[in-house]
């Protein structure tokens, strides 16, 4: 590989990682909204992004979910950038699962005091915990697997 193509490859991988984070956040955020409206969870991304900071009927319902979904898409690039810079060499699905669980713990345990509309961890229902952990795990796997696959340039196996 020539020296001229190496920086371009890293730049393309960074852009792909940003797109991966954005698309992953939109996809799993939409599933989160669906789970919220079907009562699988008592919180959704709008609980974090809008309802904890703004009051009004516009934050409830589909309008609040759609607005927060767009914001979530933009914010979803941050975990993708973090994964790109620090963990892209980890090329197993289990790393994505772990990454998703860590992201869940950051939002639902560590940063929870900043979100007034989200109940404390010990007040969450088991259905909410199970649904949100699964959503974060799927986002983590989506981001980790895609970025690691692109960075390593080889097929990643499901075997350990």
C-alpha cells in the first residue's frame, strides 16, 4: 500500500464510522420508540433527550419521539467515534455486546442524575431494564461489528 492511499483509507473509515453511528442510532432508536409505545419500556430516547429538559405536550407522542430520534442520530456518532479510535481492533461480536452494556450503564446508572424524566436504576421495572439493555447491546454490536469489519478488512467470525 502506498503512503498516499493510507491517509485516505483512514479518512474513509472515519466517515464510515460516523455513518455507522448515525444509522445505528436511528435504527435502534426507532425500535426503542416502538418498544416504548408498545409498553415494553417506560423510557425511550425522548425521555433522555427531550422530556428531561423540556416540558410541554410536544415532547410526548410521536412528535417528541421523531425530534429526539434525529438528535439521537447525531449523538449516536459519538460512541462510534470512541469505538473507532480506541477499540476498532477488537473484531468479535462479544466486544460489541460488552460495548453496548457499558453504554447502557453509562446512561442508566452513571448519567442518570442528569435526566430528571428517567427513573433511578433501582426504580426501573425489569421489563424496562431488559428492553433497554437489549437495545443498547444491539446498537453496540451494530457499531462494533461494522467498524471492526471495516478496520480489519477481513471477515469477522461469530466464534471465540
